[in-house]
C-alpha cells in the first residue's frame, strides 16, 4: 500500500468532513446572528448608537458565517466586535491544530503517540478524531520491523559553509577537501537519502542494554517499525569542537542555543559581526526535519562526537584553557548546549580526548586518554555510552570483541556499549552479548571523488545506494582529491 497517498486521501476526506461539520455547527449561531442583527437594527431605528449599527453591519458580513476561513477579511475592528465574538471558530481551529499535531507526530512514525494525543484530547469521540485514529491504526498494521543487520550509518565532519574560504589554497585546503562536506553537498545528500526512503534512527533505537532472565545485562535488539519502502539509518558528526585552526576558513565558530530553544551555530561574517543561524549540520538537520518530519523516526537526530583537547562545541573547555577569564563561563555554556542537543533528540559520543588511534597507542596512553575524556568532557555533557573511534581505528579486527581485550574491558568499565569504526560497506553491524558495533561511511570529498573517478557502473563505487556522487560533488573543490 502506498501509505503517503493513503494518508493524503484520508486527511483530505477528514478536512472536508471538518468543513461540513463546521457549517452544521455554525448554523445555529448564524440564526442567532440574524436575530441579533434584527434586534440591533431595531435599536438603530430607535435612535441607538452608531456603534450598534457598525456592530450590526460587521456582524452581517462576518466571513465565518459564510464559511470563509479567513477572519482577517472582516473589516470590523476587534474592539467593535469583541462583545460578540464567536467561540466556534476557535474550537474548530483548536481541533484542526490538534489533528495537525497528531499528523506531525504520525509523520515521524510515532503512531501510538499520535493516537494517544487524540484519545486524551477534548475532541476524543468526535468524527474527525475517530477517523484519524482509524487511519493511524490502519497504517500501523502495515509496518515492517527494520532488520538491524542492514542499518547503514553515515558520518560527516563540520560542514563547509563558505567554499571560497575553505578551498582557498592555504595549508588546510587539502584536509578540508578530503574529509569535509560542504553545506550544499550535505543538503543534496539529505534530499537524495530522503527520496530513497532513508529515515534517521538513534543508535539506542537499534539495541539497548537490558537485564535478561539471568539477571545479567545484555545488548538486546529493539524493534524499529517503519512503513514499507522506508530504511533506517544512523547519522553522526565527528569533531564537533570548532578547532582554532578552522578560524577564517568558512566554518561556524561555535554552537549556541537559538532564540527558539533549538541548537544553532554562530559564524563570523566578513564585516566581523557574529551571526546566529544554520551554519552547520545540527541546525541544518533541525530545519530539514522540520520540513520533512518523515526523515526522523520518533524525533531521532544524529550522534554528535567530541574530542577534548580543544574543548567542545567551540568553547575552550579543556584544562589547558583554565587560565582563560571565561573558562568557567565557557564550561557552563558548553554544558547547556550539550543538554539542549540531548533535549532535541541528539545522541552524544566520545571521539577520544586527543583524537588518538585507540587501537594502537600504548595501553597506558590509551587509559590516560579515556580518563581525560571522562574528566574533561563527560563531566560537561553527561553520561554517554557511545564511542566513535578517531580515524575509524577500532580496538580489534572484525572478530567479535572478547573480554580478553583489555581495551574493550576498560571502555566497558567506563560505560561504553556502542562502538563505531569506519567501513565503506553499505552496512556492517555486529551485535555482541554486551555491546554493539557499527561501521560508518564517510560522505566526504575524498569518498565522493573516488566514486566519480571510478565511473558510472563501476563496482568500486560506494555511494550509489545513498546518492550519485556526480550530482552532489561541489564544482568549487580542487581535483583530483588525493589522500595525504
Ligand atoms: Zn575525527
């Protein structure tokens, strides 16, 4: 069944019904209105005030009584009609608002949440609410559980907002060209993935540590229910620290809480002023999901990963900055933004403190790095159980982790249960007894260039299930994009 059409038709039917019901319900008010007009007309005739005449004429032309939905076309001023304001139009718009909100929740696949909202409302039992609930129940019956083995995971770094500044020939250009994605590329990737049916889920939607019958904690797959044709995917962003070296190269400078309470970014403009807006993945994805609620499963966003050595989110919160006069203030601001991210559906993760190769550095250094991340970053962002390995460098090969692996034991002791490396296969998921591992795919300049270089139809292309690299790759990038 094509759920989209089904939903669209049902919604149209419901709206027609609402309009019909509205007219029927307004009929008695219309009659009362006519009676009042008669009465006021009489008053005017008997030397009543000019105001009464105005009320009468305003009343007679009330567009609501004619079934016109636009109350602003009523030319009578609010003061003049205040005493005679209808209550029905408000009630109708409240019912409409409720149904729209339920539709928005259902668009994010939370059909139970939408049904609950309607059932607990003052309009429960009305025809349109009953119809809407029946519609959601019908869609629910068609949902398919996602196979967790096939869930893809894509990742990005800070997005290039100003391509001219990032690709300007300076020493950092090659690095940006390889591992960064531009804003326009990112938006094209979102459109393509959305069109192909991808839906963002949280790592915690895929599997959760739960207590088994044996009293032990086990990583347990969770059911993700989606309409046919929809595919679950995870997204993450690494190094969301706005490192000092990126200053002046066309990136955001830090993340803040926007005036709407949602995460936003600051960026320094050419005239030196600081603008707040959608200057990186987080606010861009917030905007995208606002416009396309069916791109997010039950409010899921992406995983945001932090190192610690230069602080997080653009705030210099690392201990090496403790002499800064704004150090405490910066730490508090970073913690508030991290909480704002969590409140809006984002998951937070470790990317190691020093961006280290966690598989090969000496074990002492490995432990020290983990401890430093716990002390300097987790104290700001709260408990997290996700680690996204820098360079994709895992703590073992592809074989399942065992408790013979001291690095795994140490990370487990710190509370990590979700481990992500880098792998260009469409999907790689390994469910262990007490952990889950997932491969992540880099959607950056280097990977896109490799697809373009391989040519159409080549088995070396890795991105075609998500988007066609030729349609996305920015013409402002220096080519070829080489790995250095
Ligand atoms: Zn990194």
